[in-house]
C-alpha cells in the first residue's frame, strides 16, 4: 500500500542532506585515479588516488611495468621533474583581464615575418606595409592605399609558404553593443561600481571581411568576389596550400544554414568551393573539425549530412568526396589523432554498440579507407583516455553512473597491459550511498528511447509517495544527463534527501542522437523536450507508483533557468513549481552566438513566441527567480524583464538577487532557498527556521 510521505522537510532531513557532501565525497572513493597524465615524450605516467591511509601519488613506466607509490606531491614532482609551484602572492587591486566576449578589432600593428625570414609585413595607417629585415624601419614599401578607418586591413597577415604572397583581409568594423552591471556591494570599497561589457546580441550587425591576396614581388593585388562569401557570421581559419597557389578558409553564412570551405586562387582571386554543408534548419558549426593532409591533397571533414556525425575524406583540388570514412546510426564525438603515415584515425564515438546507452563514449581506430574499425576500449562504460605522446599507450578510465571507475593501461591497438586501479566505494555505501537508476521511456514519437536517471533519498521507503523534481538543462548543443560515476551530485543528491525523487533526462532537441533529434529545437527553444520529459516521468511513475506526478517540480540555471520557467508558464498542468536561476528568458537578450545558432537569423516572431517575458502572464504555479547581479554570461536584465512582466500581470512569485555573484545556480544561499522552496510547495510543509540550521550549513559556497 502506498502512503503519502509525512514528516519530511524536517531539521533531521536537512541535517542528512547537508551532511552528504562530506559522506559521499570523491575523496572517500578509494583507488579512483585522478589527474592522469603522461610525462613529456616518455613512457612515464602519473596520477593520484585516495586511500583509507590518505592520498597517494603513483608514478609508473609503461615500458618496463614498474610502478612506485609516493606519500607526498613533492616526492612525486621531484621524480617526474615538475617544478615546485611558486609561493602564493596576494594580488592587490582589481585585475583587468580581457573578457571572453570581447571581439578583437585586429587593428593593433605588429610585424609578421615571412617564412624565409627576409621580410616583415605589418599594418600602418590602415594599410599593408613591407619592411626588409635588417634595414631601418624608415625604409619600407607600402603595398596598399585603400585602407580606411571604416574598411582597414587586418593585422592577421598570412604569408604563403614560398614567401611571395600575403593573404590579408580588409575588415569592415561595426558599432559594438555593451551591457552594464552595477556591483552594488563591492568588498574592496563602499560605493557601488558600474561595469561595462562588450556583448553582441541576436540581430546585431557583425564585422565583415574581404579576402585579399597581394603578390609582394609585383605588388599585384587580387580581391575576392564578396557575393561568394557575403553576409558573414564568420570568415576565418585561413590556410595556405603547401604549393602557395591557394588559400582555404571557413565561411559561415549568417543564419548558419550554409557552412563551407572555400579556396581562393593567389593569382586570379577566383574562389571555388571545396566543401559545402547546407541545412534547412542549422549547420552545427561548433562541431567543426577539419584535418588537412601535409601535402595539401586531401582533407578529413566532419559532417551531419546523413543525420549522424561522421567523417569524410575530401579531394581538395577537386572539391569532392573521396569516401565516407565512418558510417552508421551512431555519432563520432571527437577526432583524437590522424596518423597520415599509417592511414589511421583515432576517435571517440557513441551509439555504436546497440542495446546499451547510446550516449556512452568509447575510443576507436579506423583506416582512412573506411576499413578496419576497431574498438580500443571494449568494456561497457563512459571512457576518458589519455594518450602517450608517441601514441603507443593509453590510460583509460571508464565508469557509469551506477558503476565505479576502473583505470587501465592499454596499448593503442587495444591490448590490455594492466589494470591500474579499480575504485572502491565501500566507504560511501556504508554511509547509505546508492547509485542512481538509469531509466528509459519512449518519447513523443512512440519509438525513440529517452534516457535519464532517477535519484532517491538514502532513507527511501517504497511504501510512501514522493514528489518528483526534475533538474533540467536542455541545451541545445550537447547531452547533459551524467554518464560518468559521480559520488555526490551537487544538483541532485542533497535535494533528494529532503524527501524527493529527483530526475534528469535528455529529451528531443539535445545532441548525439542524430540531427533530426536535435532539429526539434530549431526556432522552438520553448519546446525544450517537454513532451518527452512528461512522458518519461509518467512512464517512470507507472513503474514506480511512489512517484507522485501530481506534485512535480523543476529547476535549472542558464538555459535551464529559461526552460524551468517555461515549464510552469506553458506546462503548468504538469509542473507545479519552478526554481530558475540566471535564465536566458528571452533569446533576443542573450549572447549572439548561442541564440542565432538555434533560433536562426534574422530575428523573427519565433523569438517572441519563445520568450518567457511574452508568456509571463500565463503563470499559475509557484516560481522562484534567481539572478546574480554580475552575471557576465546571461544579461541579468533577461531576468529583470521577466520580473517586470510578472509584476505588470499581477502575478505572485519570489525573486532572489545575489549581490556580487555571476552566472550561478544560486551558490550556498540559493541552494538553501531552493530546498525551502520545494519543501514548501511540493511537500506542503513549513521549512525549518534558518537559525535551526546554521550549524549544518557548509562554510564555502
């Protein structure tokens, strides 16, 4: 008989929840190899483990099989020749560093030396200048005259291998957008500080480049036909062919429906297409991989053109496919190495083995002729390997969410040399640790398996009922449900301990299940896989009746912050409470690259329809919004505009603003607020008073 759970959300429950991070610490998983690395170009490897007697540092030699254990990091470092870390020196004042969203204007002059070492090229007064090495800089040769402040020559000059030509772009800059943040409570002064940050958003104008090749012997200049590479989102990755006859480049047209490799003739300026990727939705340019053969004859290219992420061999001169190297209903994840001499490619892939979790990553080798595909890591699990510099050996650590890590030394032909470590979870299981359950259910099409995990509290009692809370990050861009062993999941473990079943899954719109699976997100980020998520939770509840689908909550940060709010705005019949931190609630307010990738360009009504600001009036469920006032990833105004819309619609909600905090799930304070929010709204009890819990809270954030 199932009974509704009672007496949850008590001080004792909070005490257990806050105590689990220590009890389930990875340091209490003994013989788990961490920090695996190879020493330089040798067969020497090293890593560290935790043991009941303390941390130990291991140094081994793959050639002779020796292995030595050291008690201190200093002993280990002396053996492998690592220099001691410099003593910590406090830094005074604020350190100004370039922000990752700042765009280089390519206008700072510096000399670029020709391969033969005889000539330097640089930019002066917006134009290209040559200088013979060894002569005074007053002796120079001006190669161009048409550069201007609004159309200047870039400092990214690329010499041809024969030192005759230079390839350079004329760059047309655009006005920059900035966002501003008020740091209300700085810790080094009393008065608030206004911060200004470069931040391009969807629809903003972008700089354009005009490729130009100049013959330094004759001064002859050829310019690309811009109709071939117009409306650039990016034009980059310029490379000379070894024979100095062409420059290849990557062209990404705005809107991401066309991605191509172009080749520009050094003598004529004519541009031809080597590789072309087109899509009715988007080309996932962030998966760009290209390997040019040293002789310039061939190229290995990664593409989703047949719905699955695979490798293709191209003839560069002909601009045609020689062969598809990998094929099948599975995805290449990453190319580790291309051995041109041996004609071998080392790569990772998922989904090759039918009948197991399609997200598990293994390592493979295949010939560039598409033959002899061999798995180098045969054990079932999610694999992460480190290769020796000569690629004779690999150290592979594999695990699953319900299987502790094993670390093996293998040769790169897949032969097991020895098992280095097998993780021991006895200490954490003695404290009540239980693995999450991997669960699958059919998605909205009734055919596709949706994979996720279920976490239960340590005092789980199947005779009682539990509210369900979903942790969401639906991207797009990857898959997000854990596949590796995790002793303590900061997003889920403690929350479950308060009396919840906590789940996570990857619905349609995420990656690594084929392009069509991910295309669901196109111009439709509000979908976020919710039809699949609801079906998954309902299927789990049918198997486990103690999961109460009348009390389902959801939480997330960043894209997950947007998605969790969307859940209660558009799916409030199912999701009854949402905690949303630092959400990109309106995709017009967020950074350009992430949002135009999935929502397209130009900005249209789909952006409005997916906006939580536009849909705020639909709120009928409990909602807690959290924002860091210094969030430099998602503009904090994205959250404030939802707040404004909710106030205008006279909606009840909670808002937590974290002074001095950036992009976050909420840190320690936000975690406590999240615990209380779900205890109150899903368990229906009053959370413990905060003074009762002061001794339980961790000291760090």
